[in-house]
C-alpha cells in the first residue's frame, strides 16, 4: 500500500479530528432486539452495527450438529444502504470471509462443550459502515453473546491499529483504511490476555508491528470498558455497589 | 446462616481468589475463579458460583417443566420444552408396563397440542431428555393461560419458600403452575384475577433483581397489611427451597427442588 497524501495535519489531527492515540466515540446498547436471545447495537464512530444472538437452539439441518460441542454459525452482512453507493444485498466474497474470521475470533471465548448437539447463531448486520466494521461487529457480538447468557471464558473486545503517515495510529477509519499505510484489526480477550484475531493489510517492519499490536490491544481494553459498562447498565442499572 | 459475599459480574470477571471450589457458571483459571455468565456471585465456604441473569433454558435432570406435545411415534410422544432439545415421554410411562403399541391408542391419553407438566427423568446431554409424569400433580393441564418468562427469573417468581408465588395466588384467587423452563400456566375462575396475576408475573420478570419486590407486588395486588404479616409466617409445604441470605434470588440448589401448584391438589 502506498500512501499518496498526508492524513495527519501539522497539529497532529487526523482526518476526523482525532489525535493518533484516540478512539472514536463508542456507544453500546444492550438488548435492542426482543426476539433474539441476546442483542446489542454498537455505534463505533460512524459505524452503526446490530448484533443478534440466538441459542443454544436446535440445529437445522440436523446433520450439521456435533456430538461433543455446539456449532457456531455467524453471518456478517452489510445492508444495501450502509455505504454511499448501494451495496448488493447478496453475500459477497468479502462478507463470507469476514463472517468466518468473526466466528473464529469469538469461538475461543465460548465454552461450546457445555452445549453439545446445539447451535449458536450470531447475526451481525451493518447499518452504516465507516471502516473497522469487523472490529465493531466482534465487540457487539461479544456483548450480545453475554446478553444471551451463553457460557463464556471471557469477553472479546476488538480494535484496529495501523500506520498513517508513518505513524502508528489507533482505530483506523474508512479514509485511513483506504489511503493509509497499514491496517491491523485485533480481537482480544482482556482478562485471559489472549489474541483471537489478528489480520494485517499493508506493510510494517517488526518494530512497527510490535508497536501496532500494543496500540491495538490498548484500544481493545478501552472497548472492553465500554462493553462492561453497557452490560452493567442493562442488568444492574444504577445498583453498582457490591452487596456483602 | 453461612456468610456469603455477592457482587455483580460479566463473563471473564474474577468471582473469587484462592482455593474455592468452582460450582456453577464459573471456571478455574490459575488461582482465580472466573465467571462465565452475567449475574450475581455467591461465594461461601462450599465454593463460588454465579447466579445467572440471562439465558435460555437448558434441561437438567429432575427439573419440573411444562411442555407442549408436538407428535408421537409408536412408543413415545415428542414434547417441546422450550429448549434446544426435544423431550420424549415414553408411552410406558403413561400406560404402564403392559403397553402395547398395537392395542393402546396413544391419542386417547395425550394428543398434539396438549400442555403437560412433567419431570425430566433422565438427561445427560448425549441424548434428548426423557420425561416422566409419574409424580403428584403431573400430567395434562386441562385449562389456563400460558405465559412465557425468562427461565432465569423462575427462582425469583417462586420467592423465598414460595412466598412470592403464594402471595400472587392468594391475592388473585388463581392457581399458578410454574415450569423451570420458564413456561407458566395461570388458571382461575375469575378472568380479572387471571389478568392481574399475569400482570404481576410480568412485573416480577422485569424487576427481578430489585429489592423489596415482594412488598411492591403486595401493594399492586392490594394485599392488606395484616395479611402481609400472616403470609410471611405461613410455612410452605410444597416448597423445599433452601434459605438464602435475602429474598432477592434463590440459590440454584433451591430451584432444582422444583415447584408445582403451591396450593396443593391437582
């Protein structure tokens, strides 16, 4: 990837006015879909994404069921109106791939052995896209899974980092993704301190790579705080205290 | 009473440190006990656990459930128990040992669409649950209003030693049958009473985690003060729920014990 124009101005501000280690505004609302067992709406900057979780439920077709654990099925989909030019609603190659990586990013956190012969379905619908939608989708899906009461080893939080103007920046937006030097989405289990997704688009040397990973994990931890507070808000409201 | 320590957790949070036994909805990671669900922790000398606040019904042996007959084969009925597995009720359980598929008409006893109360006799996750109706107050439910609540709210709806459900039943002159799978049948002669009971159940479901809920439900149902005191002292025969520190939630052992018509006869 070759960068043609500068994306960070002389004051150190990025295209959307953030500094290099600043996350976009993140807001998560839990339980937005009554028909789902668990759901969440995430607003990650200009991204608006709904995640809905169903299950554990019966597997159809039956032959897909596994006798020792649950199957996880994940669909990432962008609405036709989520981008500036209409996107065909048919699943694209890109969406199929993202569905797969999101499933693989979430599976390590789920205790699937608790639900043999069952299925857990995750639907991620992008209503408005602005770069970093897979990370936002993973974060929303993790909240929805917790809301659905599926046994989890840990939450999964995701955030990207990358290279813009030869600087390592956190939480890449759409312009930086398209025109910047590198984009590295990372999904992370904050308490177990394990990485469940790591992709890299662009070129980084080993020092840049390490810094980039560090920054991305720092972003994940910030996202985790927001995930936690949204779940606490939904389930315990203002009763934040600990009862002895 | 044992000393318990409670806090609110989400998956991945540390419930307790040290050499405690992990009970339910927790796992051990090194020296810590980690929560796997959103809920309220309960750590005692016996171990640490999380009482979940969300989730669909997952069957357990000896749970009392309310299910709907979907179909039958020549040897058993298949029943929807609001979970990811279909349950089976063997015909022998209903007709007795000498059941013969050639002579006995299964449709005479139970047909599709019937609602039954049953106990999960066998379930080990490798096969679908097997039900039995060979206990008191079990079998077909002839009439009533069917409602669904979250199965995680069932212990709260029952209340400490059945206090909550008895309050609702007495105040509305209804009979309420609760399944651990979150399905409830409300029956009664008085339509207004049934509606009021359903209303109260929905309020309990929504406000399950708040304190003084029983008092507020009593106010809603216009239970006079004197009766409130009587209710508290009334011992329950059917409920074998163990006591917990407060009446916010019954422990998981408690909800295993099960419920059925708290005022007795079928």
